């Protein structure tokens, strides 16, 4: 789910795209440079060839021996195929003496020049490189077609284009592959942290073992988690020790009060002692609840989990509390299709639902309707406990799960402020997620069993 | 009944022993685990009350050893060890009941009475009778003075627990555990509501009420207040 939605936002993917872009730019630039070098070199070679041919032909010219030159130029012109090389020998008076018949009488300015095929009276759009020089009183112009060099330049360009396409494809796909691998490892880290935040403190990021930077970060995170767990264990141990060590003195105190009650003779003293006794019992209950929550959070009883039907528990709770609701002028109905099996601890799940139903009963006015139901939503078992009372303000819903937290509205009603903490601890022990929502009006508690 | 109390906290053991004596029982107190095991296996007690944290031999091991040695005497743990798995551990070690400190003496007494008067397994009754109230455990029928009474399954179970303990106090906590399988203290009147429903069926149409309320403790089924 992280890969699909966040691919374009993921750092590895962005790195891969940036890297591919740089690679393509580098290829373009180097292609351009190579093209320039190659084309300059090719142009130089054509010029050299032109000059070489010109000097060979001019060597055939002796004093007053025009015939040799004419025949040499003619044979050169005849040898040239398909207007690749053109020759034009013109006399001092401008009359054509020899050369390629197509350009008879053509005269170019002395030195090098570029001439298009059109201005030579030829078809096509080939450009020609021309060298013109004097041989005695005559003027010889040699034109070489740029066809071959153009082709070579084209070849250079297209080979670079292909190389670039292949490189870009490799860069993008390789980048995507690398990005996906890194993304996968980042996802494992994110998933582990998610599990830890959901309460399975034993989860650790799996290490690949190649000692790369991700492994290094992962092992540091794991070490931090180990430390966290050790601290929490220590904290729990202190909690247990306090609970155990306080229990003995509380027990003695209660015994002292009981003995005093037997001897007490005035109603006032009896009332005071009974109040003190009931305070001790309340304190003990709070200790018990805190201890239970800590132990459930530590994963107690998970080894005793059995396959059980949530619907059965929902029906039981509905049956047990239905009459209690009637006595308070409220209604409580349960609805559950049988067969919503989960692995769990029946005793704890009963307490979870009892806590939620008792909350609904205790914090609502007469006349409300409470509904407990169990559904199978696409394989996920969901329990709802809802009422149409006053509900809980949105900003207090998350806080309501805190230990000993009491909503302002419920300070006047009795309770320890531990019912929802206990419910959350039990839900999380079962891999379930518990949340409070607005039932419009009222409060809906939703417990989604994911595993 | 003859009761063996194995408890190392003197104040607690004095208090329990005094209460049990006042209730008409004979109580022997031992403060050491090994001494306790020796006495427990003697076979001369009806109920054993054992702490878990004891000198020389821990309570769980004591009961395990006694059971291994063939002692069948019912055992109730009375202990500060109150973890969520500890009660199950206690029962699995061979304990019959588990009570966490601090506790009300009436709760302990009710539980000791329930354990000590438990009929042996071979002597299972199929019909329970209290005055003119009759419960047939096989056909699951209840009648009073010959008039058949319709009960919900949970009401039947509640009445059964009360009838099995006729004449004795059954505490609210005992009812929660045995009737509803609740091992926590509900903040609403679950027990009161259901007992009241049962009363309207069992007592209200008749002259003599059978279900008595024992203040601050629980209920008792007997003829007359």
C-alpha cells in the first residue's frame, strides 16, 4: 500500500529519476561535442583531398602543354560516378576546356567555397565543397559532393541517439529496480515501526546483513527499540513490586479496620470505619486494574488463546446486560450472526465488552438505546458498541483511552477512569484496533479485528 | 470443620484463625511452607488455606507436591500474588479457589464453607430440593409447591448455584464467577438485577421467601430470614 501511493514521492524513486535525467543530459552534451569534432575532421579531410587532386592535375600541366591537362581532367571527370566528384577546366578567356559535362564552363571563385547543387545546374539538394585554382592561365574548379561526409555525420548522430535511448532506458529501469529494492526495505522499516506503535513491542526490523547504510540505521533503530522495551519492562516490574508490596500493608490495614469495626460502639465511628474500609477496597481495585492493564500490555495470556466465536460473546453480553438496562429505563439489544471466529481469550473479551457496555450504561441518561453488534466486513470481524446519548467531544476521544483519564462530563459519576484503557489493552492484545466515533448522536466504539 | 492455615504474616493468620474459630471451625496455623506440606498430607483437614509466598517452600509447589502425594483436601489460595495469570496458575497447580488480599473475611468464610461441604464427585444428585422448591438437573425443570416455573438458562444456573449452597452464604463474587464467568468486578448491578428477576419468579408468587440477602456480602437460599 505504501509502494503504490507513494512511489512518485519516495526518495529512492526521485533519486533514480534525477540520476537518469543527468545521464541523458551528459549523453546529449557529449554527443554534441563528438559530432562537432567529427564533422570538423571530415571537412578538413575533404579539403585535403580536393587540394591533393588539384595538385595531381596541375602536375600534368607543362608549359604550352594544355593537351595533357585536358586529357587528365577529362579522364578524372569520366572516372567519377554519379556526380560525386565534378571537374571544370576553363581557359583564360572563360571558354570550357574539359570536365564533367553537366557543369561545363562552371567557374568558382579562387580557393574554397560551398556551392549548392542547384546553382551548379544539378538536381537534388546535395551541397558541394569546391576548390578552385589557377593552372597556368587556366582555371580548374573541383567540386566534391558532401554526401559521404553528411552520411558519416548522420551515422555519428544516430549512433549517439541510439546509445542515449538505450542508456536512458537502462537508467530508468535500473533506477526503478534499485528504487523498488530500497523502497521495499524502507517499507519494512515503516511496517515494523507501525507494528511497534500498535503494541507488538517485540517487532524488529529484519537486517539484510550487507552492512550498508540502511542496515546500519535499521540496527540502530532496533537497538533503540530494545532499550525501550527494557525500560518498559523495568517500569512494569516496579509496578508489580509496588502492587505486591502494597498489598500486604493494605491487607493489614483492612484487618485492623475490621477488628476496630467489631469493637466500635457508636454509629458515627462505625460509619467512619466503613467508609475507610470501602476506600481501601477502591484503592485495591485501582491497583488491580492498573496491574492487569500492564500485564495485558506485556502480552499476558496470549499463550492461552483459543479459537472462539465473537458473536457468542456479544450475545452473552446482550443477554446479561439487557435486564440491567431495563432496570435503568434504557434499552440494550445485541445483534450478531454466528460464526465470527477469532483467536482470543474469552475471559478478557467478555471483560472488554462488559467495560464498554457498562460505560454506555453509566454515562447516559435514562431512555437511551444501546446496541452491541458483531459483523463480518470482508473477512474482518468488527464489534460495535453504540448508544444515542450525549457522546464524547471529538477532541477528548483519543484522551479517553489514557489511564485514569476522566472526561469532564463524567467526573460526577463513579468510576476509576480505567475501563477504556483496559478495553484498549485487551483489544490490542488481540491485534484489534479500537476507536471512538460519533454515532450522531451518541458514541460508537468500534473494534476491528485484523488478524 | 478442621482447617489448616498456612500463612507467614502473623497479623493475617491471627485474624483468619480468630474468625474461623468464632464461626465454629477448628483452625491450625503454620507459617512455614515445608511444615505446611507435612501437615497438608496428613489427611486430617477438611480445607487447606494457603498463602503463595511462604518461607522454605512456595505455595504453588506446596500444593503441587501435596496433590502428587495423593492429598485430595480442597485448597484455597489466599495471596497477594494477583497477576492476571496467577489465578489460572493456582488452579492448575491443584488449588480449588483463589482469593486475593486484601479480602473481606466474609468472602473467605463463604468460600471455605463452599469448599468444605462440597459433595464428593461420585455422589452427584440429579434433583435438588429446598423446602417446596425442586430443581431437576436432567430435565432442567424447576417447580415450587408443584407449580412449574419457567427460567432462562442463566436464571436456572443462578438458582442451581444458590440451591447447591443451601443454608450457606454465596457471595456476590462467587456468583459472578460461577454464574456469569466474570472474573472482574462489574460497575453495574448485574448480580442484583438477575437475583431480583429470579425472586419475582421463585418467591413473589409464594408466601415464604427463599432467597435471602446477606448485607454487604451476597445471598443465601434458606427458609426464613
